């Protein structure tokens, strides 16, 4: 818990995520069942991505195939599940993809 004192200039709202997110607006294709959506990322980490809301996205828990298209790099295909649905988009958690595979693209191609 935050309390005033030596670190009083720090924001009282702290990030509690395990893995850092970076802002990134990459094209992404989301395929679930027979639904195919062309959208854009909002932010991403080596373990997941948030996709902007532009259409009805699959429900929480649904599996999806994502094709991420970072600038100046080959597209990346990943399997994921819908982790969370927010008013501004859905968060996907990558499944079967290692941190080592995605971390370089996340850090080198983030905006």
C-alpha cells in the first residue's frame, strides 16, 4: 500500500501487472471459429495483447488464432484465449507461445 513520505511524488495509482505492456498499434487478424476480424492492437506484452473494439469479439474464455503484423518484421501467428472484455476492447492471453519467441518483437517494435 502506498503512503506519503520519501516517495510522495510517485503516483498513487501503481501498475500491478506481472509483465510490462507497451503501446503498439499493429494490424491484427483475429480468427475464432468461422469469424475473421481485421483489427488493431492497443498494447501488448510477451504474454498477451489488447485489441481495440471494432466489432463483436468472442466471449471471455473463447480460443482464437491471432496474426500480429509488427512493422518491419514478419507477421507472427499465435494461439490465444480471450482473457478479458473491456469497453474499449478485449485482452488476449497467448497460449503455447514462449516468452523468448515474442519478447524481442515486443520490445523492438513498440511505439
